[in-house]
């Protein structure tokens, strides 16, 4: 079932759908609070946001209100879909689940796909976000003396000619 705030079927494992302008902005988001993995009894893919995480997702949507946005991409894990739902609903966009943003995905592949261009919000997990930050640092992008990636935080990546020209951290709202 597709619609605002919902994924479109199974995760798309291709790098990117279509080529867009090689200029844009990537909002790289780590999912909001979802509780402790060790306390969750079901499949970890199904672990939802906590009440605090749902409130954090709403505040994130408020904070990103003025950011240009053409697409919403997300891991297919419930906590990522729920993090992006308020943004998708407010923008009347559909959050599309992609395999290259899921836990354990290759950060270099994810970064390449995100740099295809346009203005995109992408929600992923700590391992993928940190891996992307390492990739950016290796490419000479200034991330500050101690890059952070708290749950519910965002890295604003300015993209020009398919490369990140600057990166700015927004702590959780």
C-alpha cells in the first residue's frame, strides 16, 4: 500500500531510480528513538519508535519544514519508516524503502546513490550513517572535530557536481 508516510512495497535494492541533477541537498537522518534492541521480543525490523521517538519524529518534521525536498528514501525497518512518516505526510510525498539504507548496507554504495542529485531526505541506521560519515571524511569533507549522529539527528549535505561540498550537523529536535 503506498501513500504519504508509507513505503512502496519491498525494499528496492538498486542504487538509484533515474538520474537527477547532480546538484542538491541530502538530509541524512538517523532514525528517532526506538527503545533497546535487547528488550524487543520480535523481529528487529519490526521494532517501532517509542512514544518519545514519535514525538522526536514530529519535531524533526517541524525542523525540516523549510528544506527543499523532492524525494524521501528510507530503510524498510519500521523505526525508519515511522521517523519519516510525519515529513512524508506534511509534504504529501511517499517514503520509498530502499535496501541500501538498511542495517548492514554498504555505506559507499548508499552515498553514491544519495549523490545522484536532487533534494532528498534519507533515513537510516547508526552503522550506515557512521559509515557514510567515514566515507565523507575520507573524501576530505569537513565534519568538525567530533562528528555526531544521535538518534533523530540530521546531517545536511550540500551536493554540487555529484560531490558533497559541505556538511552541517543538526542535533535531534
